[in-house]
C-alpha cells in the first residue's frame, strides 16, 4: 500500500473520530431508590420517532450514551413493570455532557387484559435476542443475506457463512420452521428481505425441543419473523435482468411463498450466467455435518472421490472467475395435518455449466530435481444434482417424539479439460455419477424431569463411480510397452453404513449433567479401480500394482461417558470414550483381520470469571482408525500425470490437542474481544513418499511420527457510538511442521507458517451516506531445504448513497496486492449498483455493473515444499445488467 493510500486512511479515521463528543449518563432508580438494571434507553430528535442511538442500563442501573451531534433531544426510559418516562434534553458545545438520574414509577400489568406492544430496537428475553429489522436497515437490502449484514453482532463472509460473534449459526428458520438445515445459504442468498420484520438470535439452541435446558448446548440459531401482512397469503417477487453493452448476461430469479400457521410453502428459482453462486456449499444441504450432538450418528459416513476436476482461486472473490450458466429450482413445503404431526418435504434441483481458465508455470527444485512445467488449461464442467428429503415428526405426547428423515440424492458430472502441457495438447474427460440413500429414525423420551433417553438408528448407502480418460501417454518411463496412445482409469467407490445409538442425559438438581451412550457402527467400503493402457479403443495392458479390488469393513462398538460438574460460575467437563474396533481388509487373494481396543479421554472447563470475562479450555487424547483411502494397496491415476496409493496396511493414529478460548465482553456489547488458541500433537500421521519427474508423479502414503500444529487468533469488535461505526480487528498466526520424502529415502522436515492481520470499519448512519472499508495483510512462508516467503494484501472501500426513498446507489472497490510478483502485482476492481423504485413495494429497476476497469486476467503465486507455481486466471469481463423486480 503506497504512502498516498496510507495517508488517506489516516485522515479518514481522524476525521471520523474527531467529532465533538456529546454524552449523557446517569443512574436509574425505582420509587424505593433501588437501582433498575436492563432499562432500555432510546435517543430521538425532538418531535421525531427516528431512533438516533440506544443503550441499556447495566447491573448497577447505570447508563451512558454517546451522542453524535448537538441539539434538542428526547430520551425515553422503558422497562417491563415500569411506566415509560420521556425527558427532553439539550446538548451543545457549551454544555456537551449531562448527568441525568431518573426515577421510574412502577406499573402493574394485567397481561390477560392488556396487550403490550414494544417498539424497542433490541429486546432480550432469556436466551433470545430480538432485533426489529426496520431500525437497522435502509432499504437497499435485496435478500436476507444483505439484511443480516446490518444486524449488530452478525457477520456474513464472502462465502455466505453466517456467524454470531465468532460462531457459525446452526440453522436459519422462518417463523420457527427450518427449511434447509445446514444448507441455509440457499435461503439467505435468495429469499427477499422486505417481508422480514424481526430477526431473532436463539442462544443455547437445541435441535431437539426435549433437550432444551438439559443438554449442554452452545449452538446458535436464527429465526426470521415475518410481518403480519406477509402471513397466510401467497406473495413473492420476480427479478428479470439482461446485459447492456456487454456480452450476453442474464439473470432470472423468483420467490413464491406462503407462510401460514399450519402449512408453509417456499418455492424459489434462480437462473443466471453472471457468476453468482445461488446455493453456496451444496454439501451442507445434502450432507449436513453435526458432530457430538445427542442423537446424531453417521454424519461422516460418506464417499470421498479420488479424482476431482474443478477450478478455484484461493483468497479471491469466486464470482469474478465463475463463468457459469446456472439453473436452480427448490420446492419446500411444511404440513401440519394434526397438532401432533409435522411433515416437511424438500425437492431441490441444480444444473450448472461452468468454465474455468488458467495458465500456469510450475517451478520444481528439490533434491537435485530441477524442472519447469507450463500448462494452458481450460475446464468445462456440466453438473446436475437432484435432491429430495422427507421429514416426519410425530409428537406422541409432551414428553415423547418420533422422528424419521429420508433423503435421496442423484447427481452426475461431465467434466472435460483442454490442456496444453509443455506444448503437448492433452484432453481429459471425467464422468462422475453419485447416488445416495439415507434413512434415519430417532425416538426421544423425556421420561422424567430433566432426564431424556434417545434411541437413533441410521442406514446409508452411497455409490460414486468415476470414469476418467486422458488422450496422451506420458508414462513411458514407468511402463515398458509400445503403441499406447491413451489411458483410462475406472473407479467404483461404494459405502454402506448401519448405526445404532442409545443416549441418556440426566440434568441433576445441582445443574450437573450426566451423559452416557452405547452404540455400534458398521461400515463397509468397496473400492474397485481398473487402470488401462490403450491404443485408440483397444486395451493393451492392465499393469500390475495399478489395480485395486478392496473390501474394507469396520465395526466400532463403543461406550461414551461424560459428566459436567457445575460449581457456580465454573464448570468441569470430564469425558471418556471406549472403542472396540473389528477391521477386515480383503484385496484380491489377500485377507487380513484385526481387532483393536482403545480409550479416548478428555477434560475441559468453562469459567465465567465475571459478566465480562469468560475462559474455556480442553485437553483430549484420541486414537482414530484409518479409512479406505488411507490403506488401498494399488496406485490410482488421480490426474493426467498423478498416481497415488495408500499404506497397504492397517493403521491407528494417535493425537492430542489443547484448546483455549478467552472472551472479553459479550458479542452484543459495544466492545467484544475473543482470543482462540489451539495446539495439536500428532504422534502418528499420514505423510507421503513422492517421486517427482517432469511428466509424472508417484505418491505413496506413509505413516510417520510426530507432527505439530499451533494456531492463534484474536478478534476485537468495537462500536463507536459517536460516529455510528463498528470497528473489527483481526490478528492470526499459525505454524506447523511435518515430514515427508521427495525423490529420496530420507525424510525431510517442512515448516509452514502464516501471519495475518486486518481491520474493518462499517458505518450505521441513518442518513444519506454510509461506508464500509477494510484491509487484510497475509504473510506466508515455507522452510525446508529452501525457504520461500511472500506477503499479500487485500483492501476494499465501499460506499452507499440513499438519495431518497426511491433512489439509492452503491459502489464497491477492491485492491489486491501480491508481494511475490515482481511486476503486475496490483489489481483494482470497481462495481456499482443503482436502484430506482418506480412503484413502492411493487416495481423496481436496478442497474448493476461489474468489473468496470475490465481487468481481464489475474496473477498470483502459490508456494509449496517442492517449489512455486505462478498462475494466471481469466476473469469475467466487464458487464452491465439492467434488472426489473416485480413484487406481488
């Protein structure tokens, strides 16, 4: 970042924080001169209902409010059980501070006769924090994701992941009902924001209602509450967009909804070729991962593909490189035929045709091996995915629930690449089909106060066959055979899983929690691979050592116990897992069986030092069993010049970990800081013994001793009331060391470290103008027989202008700097979005421009323990698209 840019940021910050400080503070009492905590204090301009700022009184009844400007104001003090009191104040340069103690009068509320309607921007009831959307939005929000970015304490990253503080949410519900589970990005990226009246944050959330207040939950969920006019009616929106003075760009998006008391319907569609990803990580929809949750088993029982052809750019906005033609359709319905029965159905279909372009130069220099490879790469993917889910929940009684979930997924991919490798034209073709059937049944019984019994059964069957072909033969040095002009790799990968788990939870009167569970999980993996050397379509050879026919079976019989001891503000968590593994490995004419027994203990604590300071820590020791992709015994072609194989033997891996987390303040406070430290020690781990040559790579997994990983991260969040802006600071460091072997029988040590720091500042003005700026620096280094190091920077500056209720304008700018590049190491991007509402809440026109500087390519360097790779990516060219939105 040059000096002019640094000076700009310094002057900008100085101008913001140099605003004259006006403030009012005091103590709130009742008629008996006792302090009143948690009183809601709102500041408004005299004669206006617009809230300028707000605060709450603390445990001692004290409040303090920074006021951004001078003038005559109205302060309102409200709390449940007290009459709202209004006080007029005047602040100016001569008297910028005021001490104001207030006495509130008690008010008896007959709740069965009086309806209390509150217009507090924020209210807190037990574990629920409620935000009135209208107090935090300015009308520029197009979808739920845009709305949530405005809610204090919520963050939405570039991938659409939603976090409360530093924790990702469990689910995103609409009027109390969940539509997409962990695949909530489908909802947040597509559902319009205008019908949302309130956003609820549900702390200590339990997915099973019978576990509420019993399980030790730190999960967080969001609930979107609709306004009354959007309930029990069909409504929605339709967006049509087409490119102007640019290539053929289009967008079609529609939402059709009806959220009734008994039945709910949500249908959406999204078609576009503008690079927009409307679904996020689809795996979170089809295979949500919930580990260590009562009643959940089998979430990690899935097939892992050996070959993947895909294109991504690390640390870069995917929308700029996503040459897509995407079609999405989702049909959701929730039925309540009776008070006891709830049925949820989901039908999801996504088809996407993507293209990816890159040119790269790989420089390898390790153990006297020195060569350079050049690639010109164009990838075309056609992906289709169909997913169906049927949820059945029957409430037998207030204490008994029966749940059944059936899922079926079918997908296929047709991937083709046009590759020029060192001047040699090479074509790749990969066909991948996937089918998944998943059936889960769970019975919950709250048979006694604070005692719950869960019984869960699950069956999974998944198949993922792959057919891969390369029209060149680069392996003359490996296979002594002539006339070969192409190769093929066929893979059949299947898994069957059957699990049964019984889980007992007992929350004692002293708040101690006892958990015990017993279960059995059986998994069978089939991996058959056939590697062929061909001349045209004729198979010439099936090389020995390059074929696999494996049946790998594991049976895990286990007991898990856990006891939480609560001592006021201190909790001690002790747990133990006892596993008995039976493993069978069959390959061609070889059969091996093994039985193993191991114990995984852990101990942790939670310490609430005071209302503002919390410390959490844990230590655990784990032994894990190897999976099929760790042990297969024949080489598999996983890329046009890459072969991989497993260890060919049974393995168990031992590791230990230490985790510490310190919080200062609460995420909803003006000031919040979080420090997270983790240390992992792998006593055994899988590394690789690799042989490199210019035309091929042979890599074999090996089990070796001792690997360490350390990571530390600190986040600071502070809200400047004087300038209505939120500051975020982020500091992180990680270090790891491991060993591997490259073109040698000797092991070498590799040390990897990263260091990053950054800041963001986002305003929350109610007026004409708002801003959002930030910068992040990242230093990466690898040290082995050589040392490689570089520092990159990403900065952005966004502005929002709201001229009136009909017209708003947004502009986003980005700068990328790569210290590893000698030339062309700066890249700038500029986007804009202008919206004009012709008929309020009915018809809106939007003009969107992307990549206005028309940056066509993007270069960066990636370093590794064998050298470095300089890659040039093709970007979506500049385009402008005109969109029309109609609401009905």
